[in-house]
C-alpha cells in the first residue's frame, strides 16, 4: 500500500507543471505597473502545454503611463499584435482570474520568473493601484514563487567558461570589481545562441526563460531556487 502511494507521489512529481511568467511594466521600477503579461504552462523539461499573452487594458490605454514605458518604441508592434489577436486585451481582474484558472486546471504549485521578485512586486503593485488597495495580491494564494535568475546564478557563478564569455563580449557589470552579467539575454546567449536578442515582450521572454529554467534543472534537478527561503 505504501509502495503504491510512493509510486503515485513520484509520478505526480515527474508530471509537475510550472507556470513561467514574464511581465512588462511602465511607471517606476519601485512602483511598476504591468501592461503586458505573458505565461506558459510547462514542466521541468521545458515542454509547453499551454501559453497566454495578455495586455492590461487599464495601463495600456493610459497614454500618459505608456509614454513613460521603458520599451515604448514597441507600441506599434503591440497594436499590430492586438489587431491580429496574437495578444488579447483584458482588464486586470480578468487576467487575474485567467491565471488562477490555469493554476487550478494544471494543479500548479510553482510560478517561476526571471528575477521573480520584480514580477511578484509588479503584480501586487498593479493590483493595489487599480483597486485602491481594496485587493492587495495579484497572484493565487499559496503558490510558491521560484526565481530562474537564482538557478542561473547558482549554475554559473563558478563557471570559468561563462566568466570568460562575459569578459570577451563586454558583458561585465560596472561594479568596482566587475562581475559577469546574469540577465536572461546574456545567459541565453551563452547557453543557446550568441546572436540572440531579447524581445522584451511578455510571452516571448517567458518562452526563453522556460528554456533557461529547463537547462539548469536538467543539470541539477534538486536545485534550490525558491524566491523566499
């Protein structure tokens, strides 16, 4: 009986689904407001089961807010994608429910993001801004937040080849003692494609971050990458 339960538990772990999510924001980095949310439902091997790309109507249609967006030059592409229905415009509350339904549908226990602290803060800041703090948390209750940046840092911090790659290509930080950059773009270039350019749009970034996640989990399936210990 116990053996049977162990087998079922092991099977569930193998089939574990993870949501990898990326957001694009405007306003300040301290008080980011989301306008683009992209996500994929995947497993630890990077197989994609479902994906979504949503534009936050309240933010996107505010010309003043969008005028300060870091990647404001991408607005024409967003309009083109909206017209072709590659990206769907929804109010924040609808996107919140879509994510919650996806979490429930696949039994998701982990939401992963690259530099997950920022995405988590952006979700909550946007939620509080548009509800006057009546509702304070955007992501489903009880889901753990996982940081793909933490996976990359742990996997590359002692990698001499990566250090040399960053030195040779000018990917070092501007600290007094320069360190290799660990942006998703630089890490992806090292792992998969030296000429890669990050899209800086939600779904497209979530897809490459899924590949990065799967790579490092293959190297170390038991890696510790939870955002908060």
